[in-house]
């Protein structure tokens, strides 16, 4: 790559100064952004290896974008690993294998409060509470949580109110809001929950079966069906993905499989002898897959309490892991534990094969589509595309939206919204010109990375004003437009010269362009509605004496829109403003029955 060749001499000079010490290195791109963090036993050897020899696809792409690097020297490889994990969390570099994405698994927490309750939490740091999990499958956690709340009448509210709620009427809460002296009963229920979550479900099933039979005998079939459904829910939740083991210790089992440049990783969770659930990760493998696995395990157990045992395959180097994770790490050679590791490896292999096929299909819809777009326009593949659309009503409340697609996928963190500032009346061309200028002038001033392509939602006129701005700023960005037919459906692609580009309406590119056009239109319209709604809200409130800017904000925070405010009673309005002001506001809100605010809330 040209950038790398220009800066290679500078990098070589820095490489010569690297120490043979353990530490972390931080790779940077041309803009100075950290794009990769790694650790090394010997910094000089590890960092130099990136610029010599052949690499896999992931590392090659990384090296192509390295403009500079920094490093931090530490005292040991263990310190380097811990520092690496913290740096990755701080900077979230795009080229790191993001194992951390799935490390905050949900737990079901039984609190140690005066009146205990059940919660779903993302860590087990509260040592006084009892935790069950973790649940890599968030859906399983929610199903279990709902079942527990039906079976055990603990309080459901965050703050105890002064009157009973629906759960009390349903018999799913003891009602600490109106009853005293529940401590012994709640303590007994707490024991029952712990016993139930430890796998002792027979007693609860027997109890519900007895109640079901009594209800059926009394011809109360609706109640009997509710008991039957609860029994089936217990059997489903506790039996799902379960493997019984004679050893009731809590343990996790790691399995992995590498193929086609990817590593598939399975981490199974066994609690009280039952395999509750598992987690699957599929990511590009680095030059040292051992480091990938070590980083994942250490990252996960920094946030989650380790089990008593961790079973891992025989070829994993556990020396460094053992220094950091406080648990018994085993590499079984035979028997049931070896069978569990083999099962995890088998699942990792099967999952990789399925996920890799899916990934190839998805890439055909995204990467393949933008490659086709580049070929049709005779330009390099536009990996970074910005799309623009205006929205107004006869020039009023004029706004614009910009959405970003990177490698054919929406990058919502890069979306931007614009209020039109200099244009009067309904002039879409002038509005587009203002927005493109503001966007790219700021990017030039701040030295930001620019898009490969701009797509405007419109025909030749929109393309011309966008080109005029881009050429005046001397920016190298390709421009094209998307036009719609009479039915407001994507009809054609127009290149920067105003020529129509033929696209097969059944192709992945056509579907991608349609999604892009729909997305930018949705984004611009939603912003327009928001601006219009706030403006109508404010102008309407200006008619009421006693409502200034502070009370406007309070009413907006409370009711969100004019429509919801009109639906409120005087008493509800008086919760925000004085009673006399609420009465005047109510009269103003209902004075014009024809006031149309429906569009603001769709």
C-alpha cells in the first residue's frame, strides 16, 4: 500500500529502538487512531515480525494501515496481558479480535435485601447476593427469570410502594407494601429458590401436580391449565441443553476449532452437574491463536466469577492462564471430563461450518454488492459510502439526514443529522449544497477520514450541486444518485456524469441500494418529524400564560408530544404545572379539534 511504503523507513528506525522487554504495542493509522493493541514477551521481536515475511489476510490488512506505533514496557508477560486487555477495552481497536463482545453474560440475582427479589444482572460482583449463571443465552435467562417470578412470590418492584400491585392480586407477591412480619416466610422462599436453581425441582413439580389435580377435580379447568403450563415450563427450562454428571461441581468447558482463517470457540457452562448453556464465537484467527484463546479466557473471568474447574483441550498452553485465573484448570486425558472437552470441540467444528457458510452468503450480499458497484462505475470498490436525503414541508422545518454504510453494512454511530440554516423556502438543491459543504469543510479542517462515495437521494440536479461543492473543496470523492419511480421505489442509479447505470433488479447490488435508499429516507424523515413536533409543541405552549422555557422542558420530558399532552387530563397536567396553568393549557389544547399532530408520533 502507498501509505505504508512512504512511511516504512520511519517505522524501521523505530523498530531498531525497541527493547527486548515484555510489554504492549499500539498500532496507529494515518490519522493517529489506535487500530490494534497487542502484547509481547519481547517487544522488539514481536513488533518487527509484522513487517517481515508473509501473513494471513487479517494481519496483512492491518499492516497495510499501520502508519506509526507506540509501546509500553512492563515487568512481566502477565502484566502485559492484563494491560493489553484494559487497553483493548479503552480503545476498542478495529483490528483486534473482539472476544470481549460476549463476556458480560447475564446472571439471575437473588438479592440480600430486607425483602429479597430476583433481578437479571450483568455481573456477579455483589458478594452478599446469590447468583445463578452465567447465561450466555440471554433468552434462556429471561425465560428462567419469568418462571421463577411465577413460582416464588417475592416482590417484583424496585421500590416498595404504599399500595398493593397486580402481582399481589395474582398471588405472585407476598405484599411487603401492606404486610409486616414476612421475614421468616421470605427466608423460606429464598431457600426454596436456591434449592430449585440447584436442580432440586421434583418437590415443586409434585406440588404443582397436586394442585393441578385438585383444580381439575373441582372442574376449575382454567386453573388446572395454568398449573400444567408451569410444570411444562419447569421441565423445559431445567431440562434444556442439560447433561447430567455424577460430579456436581460447577465447571466450564472450553473447545475450539480452526479452519479457513477463522477460529470457532465454544465455552460450555456446567452447574450442579448439568450443562446449562454455551457460547459460540467465530472470528478471524491471528498469527498466534494461543494468544487469542488466553486473551478471551482472561477477559471473561475478569468480569465473571470463575467456577471451581475449567476444562480445556490438551494443546492449550495454560501456564500464563493459571497465573491469572483463580481456578483449577484441567486438561483431561480420558474419562468423562475428556468426553466433555471433545463434545465442546465437536460443537465448535460444526458451528464453524454452519456459520462460515452463512458468513459467505452475507458477504455476497454486502462485499460482493459493493464490488459490483465499483465495477459498474469503473472506480475502486467504495468501502465507505455516505448517503444524503432532505426532508421538509414546503420548506418548513427543513432538515437533512446522512447515513453511512461501510462494506455494505450500516454504521449507525457515524450517522449525522443537519438542520438547514441558510436556505429559505422549498429548495432541495440549495439544501443539499449546504449540507455537503458543511460536512466536507469540517472534515477537511479536522483532518477526518472521508468517504469513498457520496450517494444523493435524487437525480441529476442533486448530483450537480454535490459535485460543485466537492470540486470547490478539491476533495476526491465519487458521486452518484439514486432516483425513484412514481411508486417511490428505487428505480435507477445515475453516475457522476448524469448517465443511467443499468442494474439487474434481481441482483444483490440492487437490493443493497434499495436498503440504503430506504434507510437514509427513514432517517431524514424521522428527524424532520422530531423537529416539527418540538416546534409545534413549543409554539402551542407559547399561547399559555405561565409557561416559560423551564416548564416547556418539563412538559416535553413528561408527555413527549402534543398528541399525548392532549390526551392528558387537567389533573395529569397539574402534576407538572400549577393547577390554574394546567386548566388554561387544557383549554388551549382542546380549542382546535382539527389540530393535526398525528404525523409527529408515527
